[in-house]
């Protein structure tokens, strides 16, 4: 097995792990925000799109100004993107 393929496999595992971790952080934010908001203003756990995610992040910052979950989520997403770039490099996507 070549070193480049092994690095690509580690990148793929990094993508999977960071995706799972970021999802866990996001659902934790949803549960904390929903515990504070009234029933009619709560955020649904399914059906995500950009404005809904931005609303969740805004509500989380508003109700938990010292909360670290949003930062942890951002770090997990960034780690996933870096892993994606590593995996793409190892498969030769940036070769010409």
C-alpha cells in the first residue's frame, strides 16, 4: 500500500469522524436552545438549510454567550474540510 493511499484513507476517516462529531455538537445546541425557547419558537431537529442553521447559531450565542459548543462545532467542521482536502490531494485531484 502506497503512502499516498494510506494518507487518503486517514483523510477519509477524518472526514467521517468530524462529520459525526459536528452533528453531535449541533444536536446538543438544538437541545439546549429548545430547552429555553417557547414551544412555538423551538428549532426542529430535522430538515436543515442555511437560514435555519444560522438562526440556531444566533439563538445559541444569544442565550449562551459563554457557551463553547458553537466553537467546537466550527472546529469539527474545519477539521472535516481539512481532511477532505487531504483526501482529495492523496487521490490526485490537485495534480496536473
